[in-house]
C-alpha cells in the first residue's frame, strides 16, 4: 500500500464513506503536506506529517488551547498519530495573502489586528515554552550558519564574529525587556485564512510566550508582503491603541513601543534569512528565494535607523557586495 492508499482506507473507515476525491491541497515550509478529501456532503482537510519528521501533538494541544479561548481555528474531527494524520475542518483556499491588495488592505489589516488583540487577551500562556534569550540566539544562529555560511560561503571569524555576537546580544537584551504573553509565532498573511469574510487562524503549533510585539511585526512586516512605512506606522498605532484599551501590557509611550517593534522584527528577519537559505540549500525548496530581498530590506532599514546596529548593518552590506567604508550617518 502507498501512503495515499493507506490514507484513503483510513478515511473510509473513520468517516464511514470513501472520499469521492483525495488530492494534495497544499504543502508548506515544513515536512507537512495537506490533502483535501471531498465526500458527498462535505470536504475535509487532512494534515499529513510522517511522525519521524513532525510531531502532531503540539498542533493538537495548541488547537485545543485556542478553540477553548473562543478563537477561530479549524475544528479537529479525527486523528491518527501513529500515521501522522489529522482530519480538519476545510477553511477553503483563500489566504489573506491571496486576497489582499491596495484597495482592501486597510480593512483586512484592521480585522487582523482585532483578531491579534483578542488572541493576546484570551489565549492562555500556561505550559508554553518561553521565547527567551537562548531561543532568540538559536534562531539568529540559523542566519549565521545558512545565510552567511551556505548562501554566501562566509564563515564569521575574528572581528566579524565579534560584531555578530555583540549585535545579537544587543538584540536579545532589547527584546527581553518587552512585556510577554501568548505568541503565535507565525501570525502572517499566509497563515490567516479568509472564510466567508471571517479571518481564521492556522499553523499555530509553534506557539510560545514571548515579546508582545512579535506577532504584530510578523503581520505588518511580512516576509511575503511589503507595505510603505507610513501605512505600517498607522496600523501599528491602531494596534497600540486597541491593545491599551484591552488592558494589554504595551509600552506607555508609542515611540518606545515602535522601537521595540523594530528590534523584535530584526531578530525575526535575521532568522528568516537563515530559514529561507536553509530551505534552498538543505531542502531543495527554491521558491522562498524570491522573498529574500524583501526580508533583507527590512533588516537593512532597521540597522540604518539605530546607531547601535551600524556594525551589523555594515557586516550585512559587505556580505552583499555593498562595502561601507565610513559607516552610516544618523
């Protein structure tokens, strides 16, 4: 039996009827893939993850956490953890990324911000791993290993390694100073489905508790979509106002909040540069290369804005063949 045959047989037994069609619906950046099974009366999504490569249990635990908090996550109908199958509610095919444009972006982002505030207010952080300094550093080291090392063939040594280590320490220190709460960790346009005009959350299995700005920066400085800074600033203000009204522990001063937002974004985007390089060089997934210039630009802008990050900005620009002889002007 192929895996497809086994899945088809299990669905027939579990649902009580054979699917009329069973076809791949999507794949993602992890080892998972998704099937759409169409039956006489409905369609279902099956998350397919071979247990040796992906543990479905965290997904199920986080689904229960969010569902019990009244958040719009897909229902779970059946599971087979030995095989790595989870049968989910079919939310359709429309992601926020596939629908958004210049005309509707403000409306969709306001909805997403309201959903984010609701999630941060409602979702318990009990039992979640802390997104602490060790965690942050481990993620940034993906950039050093795969973006510097594999994509560009550069091993950081001596003074350059010192710049990297000092810069990472600064980033970690800034981010650890933020208030912490439930953190989805991948709250962006490809992980928000739109079903009958309602936003639905997916891909929440990596939730932790960590800095309050992390999910907002994932949304507004998306690796797959880019907006002008004035628009991002306006949306960040809207979030800050809603969060304050909801009693969330945001900074009293918006300027302090936005600085924290940018420093947390830097940590995330350094990680993403490494992840996208790893997807290409280790996993053979080339499609994410098109998004690297956007992510690098986020990093470059933050390094230009804050004088403490000048050495890191110089290191990255040198890597790209844009040597900076005298440093930046602020």
